[in-house]
C-alpha cells in the first residue's frame, strides 16, 4: 500500500478513536501516580487495548505497571512508547497523560492495519520515567529487542524536533555523625547536618567550573530531629547530569568528592548510592526525525529545530532506548511559550484544549511516520545506518 493511502487510513482511525484517547488522557491526568505505582493508568490503558481486540501482556518485563501489546507476525516492527507516571506535588506537570494517550492512539491505529500491510507494531507501557529508569529495566528484559525503530512525543511549550536530552544519575547521600546535647556537651557530637551543608556549599562552588551542559541539583531529605540535639544523621537526594553518558562519569566523581569532603571536615562518615539506573543522553535519529517533521507539518503543525532562543533541556530514559534502536522524542506544543514543564501551570495546560489537540496530532504524526517506515524499506536501512554511526560517535573509541 502506498504511504499516502496508508497515512489517510491511519489518520482516520485516530479520529475514530479520538473520544477514547481524550477520555484516557483526562482520566490519567485526574489520577496522578508516582513512578512504579501507576496501577490506575496501567489498568486503564490495558483495558482499552483489550477492548480494541489486542492481546496485552500486563505487568510485563518484570515490572508490575509495565505492559506490552504486539500486533503482526512479519515485516518491520515499530515500537511506540507510552509514559504515564506523574511528579510529586505537581501531578502531571510533565504531561505524561498526553504521552500515554498519543502513544495509545498511534499504536491502535497502526495495529488496525499491521496484518493487512504485512508489518508489525509494538505498544509499550513504560512506567517510571520520572526518576525510576523504567525503560532501562524493560530493556534489560528484552522489551526493545529486534525493533526497527521506537518513538514517542513529549509535551512542551513549542513544537520542537527534539529535546536537548542529557545524561543523568540519581544518588542518595547520607552522612553519619554522633548525637550529643547541643548545649551541654556539643564537643561530644559530630554534626552530620554540618557535613551535608558543607557538601552543598562545595557543590555550589563546583558549579562555577563545570561545562555549560552540566547540571547538579539536590534537596535535603533529613536534617535532624530536634534543634537541641547534634544531628547524628543527615541525608540528601542529588541529580547529576552531563551532556553524554561518557562525560557523566567523571562529573559524578567530582561531585562525590564534594560529598566526602563535607564528611571529612566534620569527622563524619559519608555513604552514597545510585538509586536508579543512569539515564543516557538521547541519540535522536535524523531520518525518523525528518519523517516526523514532514508529517507534523502536513497536519498543520510545523516543527522547529531547537535553538538558543527556544529549547527544552532535560533527561529521559528514552535516551537509554536511543542507544539500542533508532529513536525519536519530539516535543509537541500544549502550553504558551515560556511555560516550563514541571510546574503547576504546565499541569493545567496538560488537561486543556491544547493538550487534547496534542493527543490527536501526536498520535497522527507518529502513525504517519510508522506508515512511511512500513512503506519504504530503504528508510529503515538509512535510519539504521545513521543510528550505527551516531551511537558509535557518542560512545567514542
């Protein structure tokens, strides 16, 4: 089937599913769930897939809130990722309800025609993007094996071809001192809170001497129990980010030296542990990106190339997937320019009319990109060639 005819049928199928997709987006938005706890979203999305006649594997790949639905028995296999976890305190301020519904729409549309055109689609429910590295755990269990390409769309304040995605590691840090009465016997104490504060100050100084693409940020999670007791325990949560997975490792070591220095200065002991799998930088595939951009423009939504004037910087476990298979992670506009993700304002826009439009347009643009890949085997060959080159360049010698 020619790509144009296939795209028209896929888009029409998305329109048929529009009410179901928007209801799903609104329902997930109304029930924000943190990483690895997305039981409501998992049930909702898998029930929709089953009602549409798909066989679904629930709690797939060893994760209770992951799922998989495969359609087709031959031909190139394209993966569509659905995210649906929320953030503490600000709910769906990253718009994962839109990601889930758009991915659902693209996957269901493609599933309706996969057997007819002799191709395959894999719909993947990927939990715990917000700090849990769910996709990496799924990858370890084979979720992305043998895929020809993988894709998703992410809400933002503009239509962008990609997000500037950098590598990340999340670390819990603890300092252990010795308690004492803060007035009667302060000299007997070893102040773990002082160790943490010094570590924070050390990192503040370090920030002056890191690359512009590096980011280091942390919060205190324990600073003691009573003001008249020398704190014997303090704890922080830190995120360390760098441009690539390769440059992240030495930066992590420099930050760890700051944590240890706080302990040394106060006579305390420091422990730090990585609490989830590291996130890789995103290797956006230019061939897939070109196809997606053309399809988005055909739908009336031209996609910009990020610039110094307008870009979104962050981290995602889709980066890990992009080191395994040709992948894209374009941004789709749901909020006015300047409204940042991870804010209360953005959470409101994720449930707005603009958010609903993004669900439908995102589903169509991805489905149309799948049609391109199904219709022309040379595009997948070109995408794979670019992937092999770009990943090799990122990894270095």
